[in-house]
C-alpha cells in the first residue's frame, strides 16, 4: 500500500473555488481501481489550507490516478487556484494495520 499526503493552499480569495474543485475530484477518484481511500481535509485554523489523505493498493493504481482525466484537468487549473506548488509526500506504512 502507498499512502499519499497532498498539501494545498489557495490563493487569497480563491478558497471556495479551490474547495469546489477539490470536492469534484473525490467521486471519480474513489471509483478508480486501487483506491483504498481519498479523503479531503480543510484546516479549521486557516481556510486557505487543504490536504488529501490517500491510500492506494500499489504504484500502478497511483500512476493510473495521476494520469486520469479528472486529475490532469485539475492540474491544468492549479496555477490559477494555488498560492504555491502542490506539496505531495509519499509514505509506506511501517506499523501493523489496525483491525
């Protein structure tokens, strides 16, 4: 399993537009083969800050997601919505999963 944490920060005044664009990614992404979870979070302290917490079965599933039309469409819009480049970190679970 591959875990992704993707941090995003909207440009000032673009918070709700970014929120809407990110919410639109959830439905199609959750239907993708290999998507275990794809969860969007928004900071309670700073409404410009968002992050996705994602788990994928393997690299092939993640690669397919990265090439999906809904994600590539968002990436094309990112410069108009984001204050800084998307910050994506990749993790591998080192503990035993909870039952």
